[in-house]
């Protein structure tokens, strides 16, 4: 197998596994996770998310291959990535059971597609260079993009929230904050699950997440931010006080039906960047699976 093809498939595999690891991270406040597998509604959502994430693998590999051809961000590359993404989204929707998973994975496809392409353009680069390259790709317009507004774009227009597109054009600041939170929690002795939960909460505490805004307006988003901040102030998921605050936030968001999906997507982006090896090891990339321990 040619080396470049191995690298493209390794990047694709890393992206898919990051999406699945984010989905299975437990307990995520307000979001479907492994606790819901016995529940008919949310459990079906999690299973659909796993299948739809796997269905994106060929699309991610194609994006990596497309990025390597011009060698630099360009409008042509942006439009090619958009065309690949729209095909991958159609395949993903069929694999996941229809439109129910679409709002989550549309953002996931945008975030992961850009990061995969940027990583292919800058093999072996660190997160700052990869996210800066992703920004340069996202800055170009896509003439093939659908003109119809999405719920996220309507929310962004109403409340001024940047959404995942704004995150990309700012070089993914919340992905980088999540990576910093992962490093801090690991250095403090947290388990991998606890570190990932703290990274998610770090994103939730400051992100203008369009999901809560769409569901419950500014008061709902404020509830997400303040709740996440409370958990972190209590010491995060690794402390008894933080774990108790996390459980309270989860119960609150689930009761209100508020799901911070944008935060989860950006966590997946951070997990993807965190998993990338040096170029020599790219073809044999191994994912560090989530820990089962919390609190």
C-alpha cells in the first residue's frame, strides 16, 4: 500500500475514533453516552452516532488525499472538501438512520474534515499549526455550499454566536483550550475519562454553543456555562465535589432537554489532534481508548 494512502487512512481512522470516543465518554452532561444504551430513545441515538461516525471514514480519507494535492490551502481545496463533505453527509445520514443525527454530525463533519485536511497538509505539525492551517482553509468561500439556512446558522444570526464555522475561522480556540485542559488534568493525576470530561466542561464553560441557544435561548446557554464552571471550580471530575456538581448539571440539562452538542464536537476535534503521532508512526496509529473510571 502506498505510504500516502496509509497516511490518509490513518488520519481518517483517528477522526472516526475521536468521534466515537467523544460519543462514549461518560457521564456527559445533557448528552447521550454509554448510560443510555438501555434506553430506547437516547440509546438509539448513541448507536446511530457510532454507525454514522464509521460511515464517514471514506470521506475523511478522501479529504486527506484532496488536501495533499495542492499542498496549500486554496479556494479550490475548500470547494473540493465541501463537495466530499456533502457526499459523506448523505452516506452518514443513511448509516445513522436518517436526519436525527444530522445536526450533530453536520458540525462534526465540518470540524473533523477541516482538521483532517489540515493535518494532511502539515504532517507531523503540532495542534497550533494544524488549527492555523484549518483556519486558512475555512477562510475561503465554497460556491457549492447550499444556500438554505440551517438551524445553527439561524441561531448564529439571531444571537451573534459564531458556531462551528466561526470557531474554524478563529483557528479553533476551544479545541486548543480543550487540549490544554486535557494536559492539565493528566498532569494532576486524573484518569483519562476524568481528563476528557474536564476538557468538555472547559469548552462548555465559555462556548457560545448554538445547540442550547436553539433549544432554550440565552437563559439555557447561561445554565450550561454556569453549570460547567461550577464543576471546574469544585475541582473537576476527579474530585468528589466536582463529580457531585457534574451529576447535578447532567440531571438539570437532561430534565430541560438541553444538549451542548457543539461542545462535544469540539472535544472530538481536540481528541483527534491529541491522538496524532509523529509522521514515522502515522501508518500504525493507535488510539488511546477512554478510561472507565470517573470520580
